[in-house]
């Protein structure tokens, strides 16, 4: 806990430094941002979400007043360690490919007795509106830190989700003709000063996927991969991506599978 | 009569077998595309100004939804450029240059068309998201080429002014499957706004050409 706040104070100083009139050239602007990012790594407020998530996981909750400790995230009932690194996957009990968020909703409905609508009601937190889902995801993701990404394509439905996710990645639409590929289909590109990973290549997918969820300094929130996709589509000028929808799971499958082989390293911290 | 039925049955057999074989192997690219489109429609909800019809692709969007490093066949590329060129509405007064100072403001803002945006506020073009323009702005993206000294390097003639107007109006007319939005065609910018952006690139007094 104590480690968290000096880091935040330091990054606030960097934000101020960056907001001051910029007098150096392009190359050094990028260097300064790299320094800012490095400074952020020291003390990640995501720890607060992880701790709250662990409590939520272990606490009896819902109409049936049971904990999630018997929830099967793919490795067996109650096994959390490393589970995030092999999701999404096919679950026979639901006969569906699920990412972590979808699986958590499933467990909240099946074992805790929530309605699906209640379980999925508040997926993304905001000011004065904490999201239990974000906390649970932070906890489960943190338990996979250092584990190699190992997403399987064994079941036909896993293979189908991957193929559909790939199609979705290249799907151009909306008033701006944007697809995921518009920004994430080439090497060494930026929007403004923000580096864009090339998600069509393993190195880019690995770098991106293994660093979500992340604490976003600019938002003061821990953000999940479902949030990341939701906000990409907002900027793509698409309608709103429905939380835990088939398309969100298929696209996650495409990106998570492309990240196979890299060590998972989240929750991370980003600007 | 019976034989007729038998013939009919036999006639449908190869088709039925084809379907069975099709199920056992990977689906065709067209089948996957159709399924992906259906999945998309079921996975989004309308929000603010962003309605579900934004998922209905036009011919250009469909043809350009191809994988990394791929391009449509040459005849399709030619058709996309022809169809899009025909959409350009040239200024009635024949003038292409607006006010580069307004153009700079339009180039700086990315407001517009997101479901979180106020539809009453005019959209920007967000040129700096992808292009270098005026040298004072260091926060520029690199998805598109640098446009610094665009007019100075090419000359300020009317032909080039017209080209820039057309390119901003509908980039697909000049380069099929370009990453650049069709600002005029899709009513992101007004005619006057496009002229202002053209001036940012083509007015000799613009900081882009300093």
C-alpha cells in the first residue's frame, strides 16, 4: 500500500512536466514519454483492485450467499492460479467459448444465484461507482502474472471463435471506415504520440495482450480487456460493444491466442 | 411416379453430400464472413448518435475488409476508385482554398461521430492523429505520411488544390482501401471545412508551408 502513492505522486509530476510548453524536438518527446512510462511502473494502484477482488472472490455473496471459490475458470473448481493465461476457452457446461468476464458472470448466476442482468450490470467503474467485475478480473489476472500465455484452439467452437475474431479485426465500417486493422495492422505507427502495437504479428499481440488489465492513470481506474475493446469501438465510431457479447469474446480469442508464448504481465499501469 | 420421386432423391443426393462434407471441413471464407457479420449485429447496441446501421457495410468497406498485407484484386481496386470518384461534389463556386487558421483547428480536433460526442458540435478531422503538418505541433501520428511543406514541395497550383479537395472529400477515389476517412462523402466535414483543411496544406501563408 505504501509503495502505491509515491509512484502516483511522481507520475503526476511527469504529467505536469509534459503539459508544460514543449521545447524539445520529436525524438526527445518520445524519450521523455518513455521516461514517464518507466516512472509509472514503481507502485501500481492496481494492487487496490486486486485486493478488493480477492475479498469479493472469497466472500459469500448473492441470493444463495456462497463464495466464488468453487468457480471453475478452466483449470478445475476453485483453481485461480494461471487461469487467465489460458482464456478464452470452451466450457462444456455452458457449451460456449468464454473469456474471464463471461465466465465470472456464469459463476455468479450458477452458484451465487444472481440474475444474468445483475451479474453483468456494472462491468466498468467510474467516479464514485466501483465495479466489482473490474476488481474480480484484477485479482484473477494478477494470479496469472509470469505464466506463459497458452490459449488452446482444440474445440471446434474455439476454432470458430478465433476465425470470427479475425474477421472482426479486419471489418471496416462506420462513418470513418475504421477497422481494428486501420490502427493495429502495421509496424511502428503512432496516433499522436501513442505507440500502436501491430496486433497482426505475435510480438505486437503479445506486448498488448499481456499488459491488460491495466490501471489507467488518466482515468484513475483499473480497466479490463472488455473495457479496452469497448473503448476501441467507441473511437472507431461503431455502436456500443455489448459486454460479454459473442463478438467481444471472439475478438479476445483472436488476440489472446496470437499472444501465446509470452509471459502474462498484468495488471499493468498505463498513462 | 415412384421412379420420378427416386430420380428427385438421387438428384439431391450430391447436394446433400456436399453439405455434409462442408460441415466436416473448415467453413469457406464467405461462410465465415457471413457468420461474423451476423455475430457483429447481435453484439452491438445503439448508443447516442451511433445506430446499428453503422455496421451495414457499403461496397467499398466490404471489399477493403481484407487481411493484413492483402489488397483486393486489380479490377476491384479500379472499381472502388471509380465508384468513389463519382461521389465527389466539387465546390459550386470552383474555389478550393478556405481559411488555413480554421483548417488548423479542424486538424487539431477529433471530436465528432463517437457515441460519446455531442452531435450538435461540428466534427473535426483529427489530421494530426495520423499526419505531421505544422512543425510547431510535435504530437502527431505516423499512420499517414508527413504533410509538412505539402504545398511548398508541390507548388500551389489549382490542379493540386483540386486534388487535395478530392482526397479529403473521398480518399478512396485516389487510393482504394486507404486508411483515411471519406470526410466529405460520409458527411464528417462540410464543404467549407474541407476548403479550410485544403488551405492548411495549400496556402503559402500556412505554417505547414513554412
